[in-house]
C-alpha cells in the first residue's frame, strides 16, 4: 500500500496545509465534473482548526453548493451535546458558511437507538450513491493513541463488519455507543487522509506502520483504500523519530 506523507512543522501549519490540500481536491473535482464533492469529516479535536480555516476562506473560494458533508463517525449523543461531532463541525464550520441544508448529511437523530441511527444513516447515504459501496471523494480521519480511527476501536464488533456502510459500535472501554463508517466503506473512497498531530501519537504511528499486522488490536491498519490514495497529514511532533512506512512518498512542508 503506497501512501503520501505530508509532514508539517506544527499544528497550525498542519491545518493550513490540510486546508490547501483539500481545496486542491475540491477544485479539481469541480473543474473536471459538474457533480458534488463528497467529503466525510472526522471528529475529535485535530481537524477543528482545519474546519475553522475552511470557514474563514473568502466567500466564493469554495462552491459549497457542490460539496456534500458526511460524518465519518458520531458519538451516539444528541447534536446539542458537547460530545457531538456534529456540534463541533456546526460551531467551527457550518454556522460560518452558506451551505445548502440538503448538503449536510449528519447522522439522523443520534442519541436514541444506536442501531436505528446507524441503519437510518446508511439509508440516507444510499440516497446519494447506488447500492455499491459509496466512493466518497475524501474521507478525513483522526487516529487515537490506541490506533483507533473513526469509531473503529480495538477489539470491537465493527472491525469485522464487511457488508454494511455504517454500523453501530459499542465501545466497552468508553462505555458508550458510537455510529461509524465501516472500514470497507472508508476504503472505497478516492482519498483517505489521516490528520495526526502531537507527540502522543508517535507510539500509535509506530504500531500502525511497523507493528505486527493485527488490525483487531490496531484498527487503523484496516484503512487500505481499495483503489484510492492514502494520505498522512502529520506534524513533526506526531512523526518524531518514527520511520515512514514502506512505499511512502514524503512531502515536506518545511
Ligand atoms: C472521534 C473521532 C476519533 C478521533 C480520534 C483522534 O469521534 O473522536 O472520530 O476517531 O479522530 O480519537 O482524536 P483527536 O484528533 O482528538 O486526537
């Protein structure tokens, strides 16, 4: 699996480079077709600054009428909860741009039955894609210190789901339910990009790239795009002395 590594000096430059990179992808899609760009957003704290930078772009830089936003995963909490990924994106991005409501595909009614939220989300996505796996233009991902990504946590049932696009996942160590895209759904994307920042991620990167192939233990190892491009957008703190993975092309952002 080849990958593109973009190494930035720090968190702010990471967000800036990720923003420029995403603008290039969106611009290419909009120049080459008349369709919408499908972007699956990551939760967590790392991408928040990226979302803020997208919101701060001069009006017209992004044709939001032709961007559809999806959530790669969601906590099974009300959208008003401070745990909600939807709320984090709403505050950092949605409240500050003009994007058609129908382009914002959040998980329907999280906080109730996790199974219902997951199956309803999958039905919503299937209105936009034929019944083959959806080929999102870009899936943004974070990675936890335990090498989880999206809400694909170690030793959880969702890791072994092969057919569904979206699934509910009970995370015992957090004692909570999550709704997440499955690894197969993520891997169908055209571009899959990990945004990783901070020294605490060095050990997880070492395991991801150089540890034994044990995806039940290291779920980010499941992310291997079927036909798309895998990206790692990192800051130097996250990379540290970890050797890049084999077949990686290194793009140094200074
Ligand atoms: C979530 C995310 C999760 C996150 C990682 C990294 O809902 O929390 O989907 O997978 O991306 O835990 O989180 P940080 O960016 O906060 O380190």
